[in-house]
């Protein structure tokens, strides 16, 4: 065991017992997407590095510090995807989905993303994002739809302590005006800020507002707020989104400092946080927003877009913090217990027939004594245990016991499957 190889830092194995929870969450996400009419897209795990540099943005932490970038044997620079939006947009452009008769194009994805971040509770280097992207509509109703979809997923899985935070990052004109105000505000004392912020001042001053290192600096609190720089159009757009949310009975909080960590956003930006006690330092469960310039940036025609992504890891952590149990069903229809070599061999065929008929079924493979076989049946939560002993085999019968009420019946072996269908369905 001395030269045992361990799992890489920031990754995790999802073992049986837990993987069922993941499946349930994925099933629920897919079912919701069906209701909201989003269709699945599957893109590669790696993309050309340029895609993220252009899509996510050169000045973001993701591109500057967190990407898993490698050169392949053909000398190309490739990157394990740190998020799903850039890839969905690339695919949208590549497959000319802007020409689809069905507009807007509504996509969803579930899959692993990779970021070289410092691992801690709720933060992994490989994590699974569920995300949706709606491209081709600038209707604020779709912003509200996307937000409500994300919330529904959490709610239908049993989360209650949720907080929706929303902001508008405005359009180009709003942002240019806000940008100038930020530069004027921070410039005189930028020397008191971290080197990242000093670089951000020129390239992307809005990102200073999102800095964790300088969060408590007094200039942060007095910084100019984007809300004061919104154009009438942007303000009207934002008002529409919030009105639609209210119409849907969705509560929210407006936070003018919510800027998000990726460059492509404008207009609506939102995050869903957990309010659960003991959830830990990272409370953001889900993030998203509008990205009206991104399709053009990736080489497509001018197309508005909006989406969100959330990680299954943080969703599960929030469920645990709230003590919400997922209704994971861990039981099987029938466990075959046998006594004697002949009966034991006979159960091979019987087990096969049960499974062919669509039942989940199991038998002993370790030559266990009858008592241990019953214990094994208990461990897998068998609804029924069918017992085949030497005598039963001679008399061509099998004993079927319902574990829920202990009732036992004898069934002729030849009609066992038919009978089982009757009682187990
Ligand atoms: P993001 O805020 O970078 O946005 O990530 C979205 C969500 O992914 C986070 O709220 C969190 O649940 C999860 N997440 C991010 N990093 C980690 C990590 N290291 N470990 C565990 N979970 C993590 C995006 O990725 C955008 N693409 C969202 C979007 C879609 N905007 C528009 N469309």
C-alpha cells in the first residue's frame, strides 16, 4: 500500500450510495428543461484556448489563473473547459443555429468543468455544472424564465433557504459611463489596492468591485454604483425583468455590487445564494446573466443571449446544510435465497428470467449460509425474498415472502414470473 496513488486535489469520487443522488438531481434537471423547453447540447470537454480567452475574457481570474491549458501533440493550445457558456456559443455559431426556424434557441448542458482554484468546501478543481443558455431573444421575459428555472430546480429538490440577488450591468453606454466614474474614484488611491486591482483599473475596473482581497477597503463602500449610470433603455429593461419576477411570485434582492466574475455580461446579472446556517464561506449556488455581445465576439451575427450555471456539488452541500433528504430509492424487487447446490444453480436461470421481465433482482454469489443470505437481502432492501430449498425444488415450488408484511405464499416454479408480475406491479 505504500506506493498507493491518491485522487488529484480538488476532485472527488462519487461512490454508490451518493451517485444515486447525482442521478436524481440530473433527472430532475432534465425533466425541468423539458417543461421549460430547453434541449440538451453536449460539447467537448476541451476547446481551443482562444475560445475562453475571447469568450470568458482575458482579464478574468478564470483565464488568468485557473485554466487547465495544455499543448497537444500537434502543437495546439487546448484548455479543459472552465465553464459552459463559451462552448455553447461556439457551437451555436459553428452550427448556424441562428438560422434555426425555432427561435430563441434554448439549450442546456450537464457536465464536468475544470478550474485550477484553491480547493475548499464547495470549491473543486473538477465540478459538474448544470446550465442553460437561451440565444436569440432580447425579451426580458426570458431573463425571468431562466431565473425561475434555476430556482425551481432547487425548490423541487427541497431547498428552502434561498436568496435571489439581481443587478443590472446595463448596456455599453451605461458601462462606459460607469467605467469612467470607477477610474476617477479608484485612481488616486489605487496604490493601496492589490496588484490584481491595479491591473484591473486600466483593463476592467468593474472587476475591482468583485475583489476578495480588497473587499473591506473604504473606497469599496463609496464606489459609484452601476444603477446610477443606467441608460433609460437599460433601466426599463431591468424594471421589466423585476416586474416579471414579481408576477411569478419570486422574491429577490437588488445588489448594485453584484458584478459577476466573467466578462461577457450586460443587463441582467444574478446569483442564487444559500441562507442555510453552517453552509460555509461560499454561499453562491448559481450564477448567470445576459451576454448580448458574446455571439458576435465568437464570430457569429449579433445575437442576444442569457443563461445560468450551477454546480451539483454546491447544490448537494446546500441540501446537506438544510438537512433536506433526497427521495433516493434504494431497494430491489426480489432477492433469491437458495439452499443446496442444485437449488443454488437453479436460481441462475430464475434470476435471469426476473431481470428479463424488468425486475431488479439479485442472488448470493459467495456461497453464504441461508441466514447470511437473508441479511444480504435486507441490506439491499429487497421488497420480496424468494426462497428455493431442496424440497421446494423437488416439488417444483418456490416460497415467496413479502418483506413489508412478512406474508409468505407458495408459488409453482413454472408460473413464478407471471405470479411475481401480478403481485409486484
Ligand atoms: P460562474 O459563476 O463562474 O458562472 O459559475 C457558475 C456556478 O458554477 C457557481 O455559482 C457555482 O455553483 C459553480 N462553480 C463555479 N466554480 C466552482 C468550483 N470551483 N467548484 C464548485 N462549483 C463551482 C459561469 O460559469 C457562467 N458560465 C454561468 C452562465 C451561464 N452565465 C450565463 N450562462
